[in-house]
């Protein structure tokens, strides 16, 4: 039904602009598209946040906030303290970046390599007047610093299941429609080159190269308090999980103190002093 109505609106726009010159027709359609752009205001226990959604896919996460990833919401509520810093690696349009930054005493560095999703992320930071506490960067993390491509089956804002430097995600081979040139860093190189302090907490969800990102963060992980990571797709043939093993070897332990939900994120907490 939604696709049918959308087609009808598009056909009506062609009809009512048919008498215009090509230039005026294009301008009218562009203005109409701006006015039809959707935003969602979400009421949360931490306050309200507004999320701009320029594509149908970008509406998905705001509409499912609190239901799709209750474990992520609980982690932010229970572990992120005033004065601490969160790195959101694979921030997409910034839903959880915004939620964390509803506390103005928290700082968030958000990393999203997809150009369309990054543009929406930055717009959301602007809409919520959070540029004083959120820094957003259009780059990828991996195990080494390099120039490579982000392989995508869909390029519209809000889409996921991309992969940097490879064509496989946790759900299999990508039917690549576009390869976007992206600069990539290891976490450790990024911190060294730009003098960036280690984060207190990391949210890691990139659907593909989580293990490579953790490999490139060997020097940083001992300084981190918690890591919330999607472990789906990192299972070995012997039943062990590569992500879990990497983090436990770095001094973390699996934390079951957040509610289970349909999400596939697992929390790891540092067992010793930072």
C-alpha cells in the first residue's frame, strides 16, 4: 500500500507540474521533496530526540527504537556515566549516538563510512543541537590504515550490511551495487595520528569486519571499560566465537546484566583496572 501511494504522489507531481518549464518543474519537485522529508521525534526516559529520515530504510530504526535493541538502550542507561566518552563504530544515521548524547555531560565520537548515512547522521546532530558533544567522522575502521572501498548492495541512507575492504558480511556475499572509496584506519593508528584519547566505552556494529577492527585496537582495548558488540557471524567451526575470545584475552568478560532481546549484541566488561 505504501509503495502504491508513493507512486500516486509521484504521478500527481508530474501532472501538476506538466505545464511548467523544465527548470521550474525541477525546482518545484525539489522543494516538494524537501517538504515531504520525514522526521521522527522519539520520547525516551532520557528526553526527546528528533531523527531525520530521508529514505524509507532510515525510518526503520527510529520506528523500532527500544524494541529492536533493548540491550543497547540498557547498556547506555546503566554504563555510560557523566564525563565519559563513547565511540559508536558503525553509527549509521546516529540513533544510539543521539540517545547517549541526550546527557550533555557525555561525549560521543560517531564513525560511519557510508556517505548517505553519514549525511543523515550529521543532520541529526544538527537537528538536536548536539554538536557540542558529538563528533562525527566519515571513515572506516579495520586492522590497518589504508584506502579501500566500502562495498554496498544498497546506498540509501539507513541501510546496513556493507563491508569495508571485502565483499562478505555476516550474512554472506554482497551483491555489490556500488563501491564507495573510503579512508580506513586502525583504531590505534587513528588515536596516535590525531592524539585522540581512548574511549571509556565502544559500541561496535559493522555487520562484517568486527574482528579486524578489534585486531587494530590492541593498544586501545586495555583502556576501555565496556564493549557492546554484535557477535553474530563470528562463530568458528568448533563452536567458539572469535570476537568473544579476542575480548576475553584482552581482559574482558561477557556481561549478562543487560536484558535479552531480538538484537544480537553482547556486552563485555573489563574485569581488571583500566
